[in-house]
C-alpha cells in the first residue's frame, strides 16, 4: 500500500535520514513513485528547472515527463536562482499546477522537494471542474515525509514530501485540473515538483480485469 490512512483523514509519517550537511540542492530523495506511472491511463508531469518566479508558466521539464501542464507561482517576492530553483525571499510560495484531464481522475500523487521552511499541508487542494460551473475540491487523503535533513547554516530543512489524493467517482469527466500548494512562510526554495495522475481504466483494460477475475474464481472452484 503506497500510503496509510483513511480517506478524508490527513496522515503524516516521518522518515528520518542523516543530516545532508552542505548539500545545496534538494532534488527528490526517495520520492513516491506509483506503480502505475507510464501506464496507458496515467499522465506524469515534473519540474526541476523553473523559468518564471511570478505569474508566468513553467512547462514540465523533468526527465521522462510529458507536456500538457504548466506550473505558476502567485506568491510575491520570489526569484529564480542560478540553478533554476525558485526561492521565496519576502513572501510564501503560492503554487498552482494547471492541466487538462482526458478522463475521470481516480488518484493523484504529488512529490515536492524543498530547502528551508516547509510546505503548508493545509494549502494542498486539488480542484477539478468543467465549463458549466460543476466542480469538486479534494484534499489529500495522506501526506508522507519521504526524506528529511538539516539545511546548511541552520536554514531549515531539506525535505521531500509526497501527497496522495483519492478522487471520488464523479460520474462525468471534469476536464480542468488545478492543484494548489503553498509554503508556510518565506525563505523556502522549490527544487523539484512532480504530479502523477491516474484515470479510470480504459474499457479494454476493464474487460481484461473482468476476464482475469473470472478465471481466478474458476481456478478456486476447481481447487
């Protein structure tokens, strides 16, 4: 099981690692990689170099990522450092990922690697909507601290955090995907962020699952 905790309840699990000392970049350390990444009914978006500190989009550029999404920061006072990381100097980060949903979404996993102060778990919200005013807001069913170490010179933590969203059945496709995530304060550097989206199985896959289930029942009866 990727995460533990009941739906609707935020479960936090800490994984202690050795201090990272003078490490100057976070990157992902032990990220949550779903087994369904790269499946036909899944999308993967990732960012490790940011080119806009405020208002402008950054398209996915992480290794193995797909296009079709954009990341924005709407927090004042941010800047992009020489390594392409986003640093919040005078105010907290206010991040938004926008994408289009090609089918009904059933699960989303988000990984975020930061240096400094921490991501605000209460800011993590997934919004799905359509053009007719219908929509759905989903909060994380669980969040897991995948790695945690001390930043240089006492400047907070170097951390990889993972969020899992379980989307209840909607009965229809909500094509607008919006993920919101922010920091608790300034003095945080965003190093890497990824979003994995899993859709309902394609009809062919559902048929195969049904056949597999029927064969399994037949084997049990014969045994």
